């Protein structure tokens, strides 16, 4: 039982003596007796908290940046109406900063023998699972002099998924994919490595694509059209080591890498390719394999939801060995990691030949736009030093990228907003060139 501020004030007033200089016990009793009776009645008329029955329903997942509604149903089996303050406790990251107090507190009135529903609206600021804590209810009597307070644990979890902001680029990439497949009405023949169909020759076609046998059976020159191969294997490898924790703008590098991986996965699945995911630092953090095209994207999003950067150095040998076990046949290995010279030269380069001799390897890295702004700075001594530091960082990155290219690795470096479409374009270019 909690003593409210109003109750404490009235109790203090009621205990004052009638005579200041000569206290009268008769006067004290005369004042306190009605107040005590009122408090006792108010306490007796407050609905019991322990007997309330609470259940939850509502959303179990939400994309980062969207809202989720979790409904709490309160059943009052007692004979007294419930007049209460209610706090539905969730982790602080379940709301935008400064909105937790208003979002988690509710005023509720439930008549005797009835039930009511209240809704808590969440707007998470971080990925991962958000678990509810406790529901605290403070039940008041009609005079609000006394209150009963108790807590209930009603478990519920909301999984906060990656936002997939690069989804907006998918229609344009699919249009390019259809062009490569030869399914759009274009004058250029579709490129690729698998035979698609025959059509009449038009000026500008490559003469090497002429099918002379088919031409001999027809009155016009026939050319072969091609389409990219289907059912290729693609393994997306997310480096979740310490370098992925570096913040670029308002988010870690890992978040930009995941967004790019989702766009590539959506595009590749539409192209008929099989996509898998491996998240690794020194242990496997997530692994998705063998999903159908329909289930692939939801599986990837769900696996990425709980991924967080680990503040440890990535074991490049373990990553390579795990990738080789995960992709036993020839595949496109897309490694989303950093191009910092130390992790690449000491970790990746020594084991890279094991990957390139069996697979096509593409390395994608997040570039910091702040370095470009530093490189353009002038006017003050500090700005000149910043420009020199940015030029040195760019030079080291270019040298590292060149070392990887010597091993036949395709390199994609772009800012967080541009990484996803740039990676999709690199995939389409490889497909058009017949390298998958």
C-alpha cells in the first residue's frame, strides 16, 4: 500500500492539535476520527490490484523507424470499479528520447466485472529484441486518499528489424535486370552466358552472335540472344568485428552493410540466384542457407535484427574457412568489411587466394563522407591539416584496394547512402559480363 501525497498532507493536517499552546487530545480525536473513517472507506473501495487479470496482444515485429502497437487487456473480476494509474515498462530504446514518460503511462477505469484495453505505442531507436519489463498499477478509491499498488509480469517481445531503406532502388535495378534477361523491348541484345532465343539480325548486332545454321534454314539472318545464368550461388558475408562498430554519420558501418546486403539479396533472388548469409567475427553470429526465393528476404531480415558489432578483431582465417564450408560450389562471395590497411593486409590478404581460386570475390566497404569534406577544407591551419589527413587516408585506402584487385577481387567503395545501389550495380555488371 502506497501513501499518496494528498493522503500524507491530510494526515499531517489532521494530526495538528486544536490548541497551539495547550494540546487537547479530545480535539485531536475529534479532527482525526472523521478523516480516519474517510481514509478507511477510500481504501476499502479501491479495487484490489493482485486480482486483476492482464493479457497482451499486438505487434511482434517492426522495422526500425516505424511504430508498433502492443495492447494490454485488463479484466477486473472484483466487485469494485478500478480507477488507476498504469505504467507499462519497456527498455528506454523502445521510444524516441523524451517521449517515454507520456508513452508508457496510462489512466484507466474498469467497471466491476468488465475489461478494458489500452495500447502502448512503441517507436524503437535500435535494432534487436525489446522485452517488456513489468506493468505497475496504482488503484485509487473514489476520494483518492489511499491507493493500492502492485505489479504484474506479462511477457511480450517485439523484434526490431533493419529498416531496409535501400528498397527504393529495387525497381530501377529490376528494370536493368529484365534488360539483361532479354525480357524488355530493347534494340540491344541481352548479354549473358546462357542461350535464350533466336531473333532477326538488326544493324549493330555483334556478328559473332549470328547462328549460321539457323540462317541457312531461314530467309533472314538469325542471331542468338543470351541471358545471364540462373541458379547461381551468392554468399553475403558480414564482418561483425570491431571495424564494423565505427560510426559513419548516425549509424555503425554494420547497419549500412546490412542495408546493402538486403538490396543485393532482393535483386539476386528475383534473378533466380540462391542467396545465403554469413555473419562472422571470431564465431558465427548468423547463418542463413537453403531458403526459397519467397522466404529468403524475411529470413535475412530476421537474422540481421539482433546482430551487433563485436569489439574484437575479426579472425580472417576462421572467416575464410567458414565461408568455404558454407559455399562448397563455385559462388559469388560478397564480403562487406573495411578497407583499412591493417585489417586487410594482416588478416585478409594472406588467406584471400583460398577464396579467389574457387569463387568470384567482391569486397564492399563503407566510405566516410566526412573524409571528403575534410579533403576539400581550406582557409585555416586546422583545415589544411585536416585536408592532409584526409588525403593520406584516401591514399592508404586506394593502395589497399589495388592490392585486392591484383587477386582478381572486385571492389565497391561508397558512402552509406550510395553503397547499396553501387553494390547492386556491381552485381549486375558481373552478371552481364558472364562472370557469375
